[in-house]
């Protein structure tokens, strides 16, 4: 079974073609700068030369046509014809309260997805566009939507509600949704496999620390709380996002700057976090180097990031009533021993102990805690595409009309 995974953004489409029976990736790449100058397709397939095809790509339809044509092309192709694509798994950011699982897309599902666009106006529309175009270009293939929010639909009401008048939930669906669900699910299941224990028995906290960052408390394979909220702006400090702040700041900043609430949100989303604090960079490699060289605000940004995560881990341990495993993933979680050590050193009193030698690892699955640590601590590279492919396979296999 061949499954194509698509992540359609506003100006880019990332893709990966999996051969599921052999657990291999046949081809992967991205079409960048769709509808802008300098658009190009990048393509990589095992045993073939890498391809960069720079030409105008006016829209998502043309981008998807380019991807599909390359997959079957004489020189670079990896399949004989498009009929060999059995299913397409689409990453969809927001499934609202409608979707707790991946779903095979029909007209009814498309309508609900459009409705969810209100909650993710930047992300859902290009996701939906990808689904619609694929239904036209490869109508024989099952189209499956896999949601960033779905894994968190098991969070109980006392954890997902905000203490604002109830009508805002009832009439406008304002509540915590949480994001990065596919990543949290993937790494928590891998942690259980590495711990040689069934995931149903474990209490796990997963720390997805990349440009966007969120933590998730998982009890027996179910998300019971997470740090992001109604939007991905909430929770821990991130690269350019502020994380949790007093909401009264929005009106106050709007007054002093003479700008709208939307403009304040732009500052909180794009110019805050460790970038705003340091005035230097949102990239942790730059910040760690600058801190070593004595840059005080780079040090402050790192200290605040580490503090914010350790504090939220404490809160999630309370939500779980215990902890068996702690997992670090994504760009920073996988690659920064310093950040991991900083966080875990604040949790020593809970019996979380790192092995400094093992913690020097970067980018590979490793148990980094000592043998006498009460909690097993893992570094696990996330693989959202693989998880989406597996979920797509399950959803496509369940289709009654196949
Ligand atoms: P992601 O969003 O998962 O791709 O993560 C991107 C972030 O990972 C970058 O902004 C960097 O801050 C961080 N990162 C990547 N490599 C390293 C590294 N070797 N050390 C520290 N941080 C890193």
C-alpha cells in the first residue's frame, strides 16, 4: 500500500510518499513559495539524483500536479502511475470538537472542515484546498484528514474550559483545543515501546520543543491536558510566541502603541518569545552561543524558556497524579542537551535524574536518565508524517466502500 502524506500550508506543500508494507519512504520534498516569486519544487528519492525544479507555481493545484507528475516521471519517478497511490493523508490543523480520530473525507466531512476554518483561519483553508484538489487529480485514492487537535479531544471539561461566561463556549466554541497532537501521540507510543511497557499503563509527559512548543500529559494513551489552548499562542514560551500572559496586556499594549488588538496579537505571535526577549534570534543555536559569550538577554531568554517548561511539567504531573516517563522531541528537544539538562535539574526533587553522558546525544532515540531515576527520560525524534501515514492506513482500510 502506497500512502502520500501532504502538509499544505498557505505558500508551501510538503509531501512524503510511503510504501507501507516495506516501512520505507519512496520520495519526499516540498513545493515552496507557491503564488510568489522564486517558487520551486524540491524532490528526493532513494537511489536517484535530487531534483530542484524552479519555475512559476501559481497555485496549489499546479503545485500538486507538479508533485504527482514527478512521482511518476521517467527520470525521477518511484511509481509507474498515479493509480499506485492508494490513499492520501492530509495534515489538517483544526478539527474543532467534531473530530476525535482521523477521518476519510466525504462531502459531509468537507463541510465540517470548512466550519472549523473559523477556528484556524490561516491554517485550515490551505489544508482543505489540498484535499479538494487531490479529490480531483487522484479520485481513486482515499483522502484522509488527520488533525493536530484530535488527540486532545480526550481532555476532560474541567481542564479544557476557560472560566469566562459559559455562552462563549456554548455559542462560539471558545475552549482549549491543544495542538501538535500527532507528534505527542507518536513520541508517547514510541516511549512506551522503548520502555517495554504497554502505553495503556503509563503516565507520560511529552515536551514538543520546536519553533512552536507544547507539553502534553498522557494517561494510558489519552491526552488529559496540554499547554496550548484555543490557539497555539498559549502555554510555554516559544521561539517568537509569548506563551501564557495576563490577557489584560492586550488592551494595555494597544493603548500605549495606538494599535489594534489584532496588531498586538501579531506582536505576541511573531515578535515575542525568546526572539523578543533576547532581541537577537529565535534559534536556540544562536542563543546558546550568545549566552556562552556573555550576552545577558540571551541568557535571560534561555533561563525563562527553561523555567517555563519546568514549571509546566510540574503542573502536568499534578494533572496526571504521577509520572513514569518524560519525553523530549522536536528541534530543541532533540538537539539541545543544555535545555534538557536545565529543565531536568529543576525536577531532581521528584527523582528525575539525567545521565550527563547519555544526555549529550543529539537527534536519536535515547534513554537519557540514570538507572536509579524514578522517571525514565527519553529523547525521541518526532515523525509526524509516519504517524499520519499509519493513521491514514487505518482510516482507509476501514472504508466500507473500498
Ligand atoms: P522545529 O520547529 O522542530 O523544526 O525546531 C526548530 C528549532 O530547533 C530551531 O529554531 C532551533 O531553535 C532548534 N534547533 C535545531 N537544531 C538545534 C541544535 N543543534 N541545538 C539547539 N537548538 C536547535
